[in-house]
């Protein structure tokens, strides 16, 4: 009995349990449906997230690759930059050197230009001087030829004069007089015995004749100058007077006497000069009688007029 009683309870409990379980089932089913929807939504989100993740992974891979490439490029660029910096430093240093060198080169160039201008100026001056010297040389050559011609003419005139004087005095002994040419002048040396007695200032007749013949040969020569020089030995004069104290006075007075004879013979006084040398221009030492006789003489020195020659020299 008790067994049959328990069974309905079990059935009732079972029915209640079924009623309760269905509601719960519905709730669970609803929850399941909702969960399925949410799951589907989450699945979609997950797929989207996976897709995004895949894309991100791909982007990451690409980014890593790009980063690697960029890193390599950066390293390469850094190396190039370092090289460029080094090159820049070298170029900058070279540029500075060039600036310094350029300044020096400019200074050198300026100096060289100045030197070149100076050389050109000197060259121009030298050229002008050379032209001037050429002209001057031609002029000098012309003057030299002119001088040579004048000197040749003078030499010829002196030689002709010497010959004329020698011919005029041919009658006199060689011991009494000599005619020579020396230094472009004609020297007529007259011994004392031809002209004077010892200590006298008056010319002997034979000496007057010689001097007159000499004056005749000279009077027409207007381009000459005549110097009459009296010479003595060193023996003091024996008779002194107020007008003659020594050999110097004697030589001067003898030269004056000869000068008067020459001017009376036609020689112009403007062309003749009287002078006395006394004993101070001997031909030989006054140690012997023979030498003293040589020293007692009168020299008539005939010099051509050199005015023409001097004019040419003054022009030079």
C-alpha cells in the first residue's frame, strides 16, 4: 500500500519536475539562443578581429621589413652623410686654403702686375733711350768724322807750315836752328849763338835775318798763334841792373826782343806772345858746357787755331 502511495508521489513529483524543467529549459533555450546570437556576433567580431589581426600581422611584417629597409637605408644614409660630412670638411678646409691662397695669389698677381708695368715702363724708357742713343750715336759718328777731317786738315796745315818755315830757313845751319812738329805744333828752336851774344838781349844781325825770313813765312798765316819762349842755363848773369836781376828777366827780355822783330816783319801782335822760362825748362842737365849751350835757346812755338775744333767739341 505504502508502495502504491509512493508511486503517485513520484509521478507527481516527476510532473512537477517536468513543469519546472521546461520553464527552465525555455529560459535556458532563450539564453542559449541569445548566447548563440552573441556567439555568432562574437564569432563575427572574432573573425573581423582575426582578419584585422592578420592584416596587422601583415602590416607588422611589412613594417618590420620596411623598418629593416629603413634601418639599412638609414645606416647607408648615415654612412653617406658621414662621407659627405668628411667631404664637406675637406672641401671647407680646401676652400679656406683657396681663400688664403687666393689672397696670396691676388697679392702676387698685383705685385707681378706692378713689376710688369715697371718692366714695361723701363722697356719704353730703354727703347726711347736706345732711339735717342742711336740718334746721338749717328750724330757723334758724324761729329767724329768731322773732327777727324778737321784734325787731318790741321795736321796737313801744320806739316805745310813746317815745310814753309824749313824752306824759309834753309840757309841756316842745323846747329843754329831746328824745325820740328810735336803734339800738333811747330817748334822752331833757335840757338843762342844765332841770336845773342852772351848776356845780351839785342839780336845779332844774322839772327835778325833769320827772324825776318821766319816772319815772312808766318805773316800771312792768320789761323795760328805764336809763343816766343826764352830759355837760359843756370849760370847767374854777370851784370845785374834795375831791369834785369836774373836769368828769368834775361829770358823774358830776349823773348820780347824777338817778338818785336817778328811783328816788324809783318806778324800780327794779336797772334804772338812773349814769355820767359829762365833756367827752369832745360833740355839737358846743366852739368856740362855742352848741355848748358843746348839750354841757352829761344823756342818759337806755332800753334794752329783750334777754334773750329773747339766749336765741334762744344756741340758734342
